[in-house]
């Protein structure tokens, strides 16, 4: 499919793109989101194939990497459009990058009937950077499922996607999940982090699958969910800081599990 140019802010397609770029509500309603920047676009091409829509600035075609991506999209099943720099900048949050983005359909995998493999459960984690970092660490640790309750930030927002650095495409992400009901259907131990727990992370046998439960940046895991956890653990530390950031806590937990699985 040939590349098309759009030069007017009043173009209907451009208006749709502007909504996707600025409104989480619009992204949820359309079941679509934006991949902003060359790294995410390349990762999507490698893992998922051509997107429904590729968008780039006119200046981006001077970059060999962007031109190659755009050509692949133009030769494939999707649409490819070019925008003047001013129109593109209103869509992108990437500074000093290559002006290219994809519009993709947000995956909506079917919720499994039971928890049977290592997974991450997020209770009202609201910071996009934390969410994206957790997703990235989980993928690196070989975890394949993320379950998010309704209070957790939208998994497919551009900010979360950038923080995840493409890890989303290696995972199944379930949104709007009733975590209490999910915990009742767990065939594996559930481990919740709590700064008030007496048991330490390093005391657990993590060679088996576990479900990791992490909570809100300020309040932590809700009491009603903590009560359902198999283990409540703290991460020991030597400094005067009371607790770790939730994304850092998750990374420590995931890679202690990796260490135990690979030991010996």
C-alpha cells in the first residue's frame, strides 16, 4: 500500500490519532493505542508483524531506519501516512527521537480459568513508569502473565509502553481482573510483599511457580488481598529507607526466583 500524506489538522484520521495520543478513555474505547518511537515499532514488527497503521513525519524518511520500517509497512497489510513535523509532534511524547509511531490494536487475551504458572498480580499500581518497569522485569525473568485490577493504570498507555521497552509483546496482560476471585482460583502459592511482614523473601522456596502480588505505591496491597496470600514477605535492606519502590521490589523478587531456578 502506498504512503499517503495528511497536511490538515481537520483531517478525520488525524483527529482520531490526536485522541489516541491524548486520551486514555479514547484508547480504551477504540481498543487501540500508539507505539511511540523506533524501538517499540521495531520490536512490534519483529514479534507481531505489520501494524494496521504506521505514522511518520516527512523528515523521518531521511533516516534509513525509519524509511525501512515505513517501507515494510507500506508493502504489508496496513496503511502508512506521512505528516508535517508540526502535526507529528502533537502526537508524539518522544523527544529527540526518530519521528515514527504505530497504531495497534490492544490485545485482549481470554482470562485463564485458574492460576497455574508464575504470574504478576497488580493491585492499584498507578504510576506508568512503575508499571512499565514491572512488565519489563517480568518478561526478563521469564514470567508470562500479568493480571491488573480495575484500579491499575492502563497497561497499553504510551507512557507504560515506553517504560516497558517492548516487553508487552512477550506477555499476556489481563486488565479489569477481580484479584480476590482470581486468588480463590490459584493452584500455586501467592506471595505478597509487605514492609510489615516478619518473613523475608530469601526464606521462600521459589523454584516452583508463584503468583507475585504487588500493591499501590503508597498504601501497598489491600488488606483484603493480603489476607488471601499464601506468604507475606518483606525484602531485607540495610539502609534507613523504610521500603523499596514497587518496581524495584518486583525486580528483586523476580530475580531471586530466577537465581533459585538456575542455582546448581
